[in-house]
C-alpha cells in the first residue's frame, strides 16, 4: 500500500501537470482537489466540485500516463454535469443515435456523448441528451433554440435534472429524513380520526 507521503507527492505532481493547460485568464479559483482518498486496492479517488476543472478532466487523453514511474489509469465519469447538457426533443426514430452524433460532431467539436433519454421513446419520436465539453458551444447551441439534423429542425432545451427533495418516511413531510424527524409518533396518531 502506498504511503501517505507518496500519495501527497503524486497529488502535487498531478496538480502541477494540470496547472499548465488549465491556465485561463477567466478562471480565478485555485486549482485543488476538494477531496481525495486511497481505497483498499490502492486506487486514488479524486472529488472535484469546480465544474470547469471537472469538465476539463473528463477527457481521458488529458491525464498523464505516468508520474515519477507510477502508472496512472484514469477512469473519467460517464456523464458531464447538467450545466453542459442539452436535450433535443421529439427526434425522429428514423435517425439513429450514431447518425445524430456524427452530424453533431461535424457542427460542434466538443461533443462528449449523445444518448437517448429513458422513458421518452414512443412510436415515432424520442428525446436525445447531448453533453458538450465547451461552454461556448453549449451556450451557442442553447441560445439558438433549434438545430437542423437530417433535414429536420429540432428544438433544443436546457437539461434540468430532477430536484433532490428529502422526504420523511415517518411524517411524510419534505425537508428532513426519518432519522432527524422531530414529529413524534404520538403526533401522527393524534392527527388520525378514530
């Protein structure tokens, strides 16, 4: 198992490797990992809450293959954050996802992934989720409101993830969980009619 000093050294080397390409005059925050740990298999896990760095590191080719003789294997996330995702609504089933992706890659250089959204497919149409690395391309696509694919004009919408609302299983009120519920069982029983 790697020692803590070795991991800190690797962490600093990775940060040094990332400083050069991330240098951007508009990016004023410090480049740091918010959280990191080593699991039992000696894998280094990194948590980043800054969207710009997260999106930058999503491309596998932006990671160094080796740092001080230690091989690094990166496993980037499958999806980008919602701030880089758009929805194409009512896309015809005659256009396959691969066709859509190839046509979008001609128009936009930073397409990360294209996939059908679960639960939106019907007999003729479906919704397609498109993830874009470049914030500039994302904004231009979103501001246009429409996109032409295979001779059809489709609406483009911002992807809004479902809200994460805490619900209590004891009192069925939002904002807390059963563990932190202040409503006693006797209060719940008092509300029920006899």
